[in-house]
């Protein structure tokens, strides 16, 4: 079945963890590796990505000259220099999709001084197994067709939602950084299980099984998190005892403070 991305040349400037996750998701679905052109400043990382995915390694100027869609997947602090190099050869018709945290479409447009459509995206790392979430926002020059193409490409990596660009820093704090919060919590569960007498192997199996089963239940049951939590919590029972500790430590405030710090840092990167 043909898609909007058939026969499109797709460039990646940057192939770190997130860039590579998106490359993997594209190749795992509808995109041929021969369609993908990558520039990565780290020679070791470039070789690793080329060996793993069989993509084309090229210069930034070659990407600008030949690619229909260009993912800006560099660190925020490296974006200006990448755009400066890209602007030397950038095709007028190329669509730019930026995953650089904190950097606005207006910033990219002002750096390039062109009319190229720019779309800002905040993905997350489960994209590499097709279970990611991406929040997408169009810039001033992006048409409905441009946005549709970007959604089509990103849908290979999981759920895609459209948000106002003013909400992108909040998205960064929730889903962009969210997998790390989750992994940190699982680490804490495993460590606690070991301290309570379980082997690391058993604690790991139980923690992963519990978390993955609970996530599937939340997604598939049709019930919200509050209802599911209440269904597990018998009055004066073991779960209630554990949750009372979370309440006493003000878990909700801890999460809010953490996400606020992430949002603030995203704003500082703008």
C-alpha cells in the first residue's frame, strides 16, 4: 500500500538515541533504508548507525540539496550551526521536522530566512519499538499537506497528537522525558524488592510484569487511572498502607516539581 512518503528522500541531521529510534521505526515500516540520508558528527556513532541500518552517510549540504524531508535531530545547542550549514544548499521544497527540545519553529525559520515549512515534534524513545508518542506542532509556513506527511512518517513510531506549539514544553516535561521517570520508578521498585528479601532476578521479573500488565490494563480496560487505583486499594489493606506513604511524602507534588523543572529547562534551551 502506497503512502505519502513513498519515493521521498528523508534526511536526518543527528543520529543520537532519538534520531536512531525514528530511523529504526521508519525502516521497520514503510521506508526503505536507501531513502534515508544521515549526517552525524560523531564518527563512531555514524559508523554504528550505518552498520546497523544500512543508511547513506552524507554531509549536511548534501542533505539540504537532495532530501524532501529533513529531521533536525541534533542537540539544541548544536542546532544553530547545523542550520547555518544546511541553509547553503537547502531546497525550497524541503520540509523540516525538528525534534530539538525547546527550539521553536520561529527560531528555525528566523535562522534559515526561507519559506520552508517547519514542523516541531516532541517524540520519545519507545518510538524504536513502535510504541512511542509524538506531539506535533506546525510552524507558520507549514500547510495541511505538510503536517499530514509529517504525521504519516511519525505514525510509524506510535501515537501522534497535534498540540499548540505553546504547549510543547509541557509535552517535553510529560511524555518527552516521561520514559526516564518510568524507568527510574521501576529501578526503585526492583531495589526495594531486593532490600525486602527478593533476588534481583525475581524482583526484576515481578516489577516489569507488574508495570507492563498495569499499563496494558490502563490502555485496554476503558477505565481511568483513578478508578483502577481505587479498585486495587482495599480499606486498611496492604496497598492502602503503601499509598499512604506516597500521600505523606506528597507524591503528586514531587511529580509536579519534577515536570516543572523539565519544562523550565526546555524553556531555557529555546
